[in-house]
C-alpha cells in the first residue's frame, strides 16, 4: 500500500495505491460519505466487471448505492450526456453534501468531476480509476472537462477530488490496447524530467505490459508521485510548470481530432505519437540530439505504440493538423507554446514556435 498526498493549500487530498483495495472499498470510502450513500457513475464496459462487487461491498456496510451506467467511449464526454447525467442526479435527489463516485477510465472521471463542479454549485466526488491511463494521469490533479465540436477538453474546470483510490488489480480485465495506451502516459513522466525512470521503462516496460504486478505497482506509484508533485507546485497551470504534463499532447490532440476522436486512435496512442513527434521536432530545431529522438521512438515502437504519423495511420497535410492545434487551450494572443525537449528528461516550454514551421515539419515527417 502506498499513500500519496497531493499537497494543495486548503484543497489537498490523498491518493491510495493498494492492490485489492476494491475488496475493502467501504472501509476506504466511508470517511468521505456524509450522507451514508454514494452516487456511482460508470460506463457499460466497467459496469459489467466491477459495479456489482463495488455495490455489494458498500451495501454490506450499510451504504446506499445509487448507480448510473453510461455508454462507453469518448463520445460520452459531451454536452448531451452532461445534461442527461445532471438531470438524473437531480431526479434522484442529489444534495450538495452527497458524493459522486467516478468508477471508470478517463472519460468517466472527466465527466463526473465536471458534473460535480457545476451541480448545485459544487458537490464532492471521488475517483476510482479503472484504466492505467486514468490511474497514472487523468484521475490526479483535478482537470475535468467535456469535449466540443471545436476540440478535446475545451469545456471544463479545475475541480479536485476528495480522494483517489487506485487498485492495480482492476487492470487485469483491461484490454491489451488500453494497457498500452496507458503506458504511454507512464513513459511521459520519464521524458519530462526523470531520465532514470525512462531507463526503468526501457528495462521493465515489457514486464509491465505483460501485467507483472510489481512492475505495474511501481510504475503507477512513481507516476502518481511525479504528477502530485507538479500539481502541488502549479495547480492551475499559472506558472507553466504543470504544462510540462502536456508533453506530446499538442501533437497528439491534433491527431485525435483528425480521426474524429474515434477508436481509430485512442488518447494514449495519440500521446505516444505526439511525444515522438515532439522529440523529432526538437531535433529539427537543434534542441535535442538525433540519438535521443530515435531512442524515444524505438521504445514506443517496441511497446506496440504509434511512434510516427504513418504508424498512427494519419494521412493528413501539415496544414490540416495545425488547424486542429488552433483550438489548443495553451493558445495565448495567437501564440501556441510547445512542449519540446533538450534531451530525455529535459522537457521545456517553448513560446517561439511558428505554426508554419510545424506544418512544414509534419509534411516532411514519416
């Protein structure tokens, strides 16, 4: 068991990483439930595996469970579903003192957290992430959002959870593709500012992807500790430090947008290709050596992840992809900062990037 504090002034919380924690879920959640009831929001895929065990454990401890199952997939992060979910919660008498529980991956966590932030001007919520990507990234830090026609996560708020419960054992039912997609976010922490952790990924990534319990627990704990430290320093991306967590995302979100945020390229796959592109673009600008860029791409390839436009099945012009970037949340006064790297573990925010040059780079990229 590892307990990791997110140290925020007046708004801190704990993240618990414990194998088998869902078997004793009531013990962990009861201190956070004011009304002795929980509103559980999940999706159809997660519900089939984990909703009944969670309900039984809570109900056996005298906690009333009111659950709502949403369709699985990125399309659930929408205005339409947000309206349906808020109506359902209001119809079921949700009070401000109630606690919403997000049982699922990043989609459910983002949607539930955003709903909690606006329902009756703010309800409490707890994250129980069931995908590797959500466990190491989206469940920590308080970013909540839905998508719009203009792009991904453009409608949202910072809303910190009351508690995050991570059980690595739930990953046993995760598909290989989703496990690999989550692994891209694990690799990201090594590339940002921890070169020794990237070394660990190169040596142990195959064990993690083969679901070795020790490798999974270590990678999750290291990733969560890294993100918690960055979030504590810059909760709302005011200083720029938290922006480092977006390595690969400017390119990756453009690739996702080009596929219509469909199953053709799930988020972690877009991030993987985006990180490889960020390192190659850093090489083009003279920041990063070619050896490091090749090393990043090679590890992503070895891990079964996209590492180039071609491997991500993207056939679009550089201009088309740059058009998607114009909706990036980091855009300020017409300028889009990019996360680039001086080398592995040496990511920085560059504010002198011209999108025309990015388009030319993408046209020449493989």
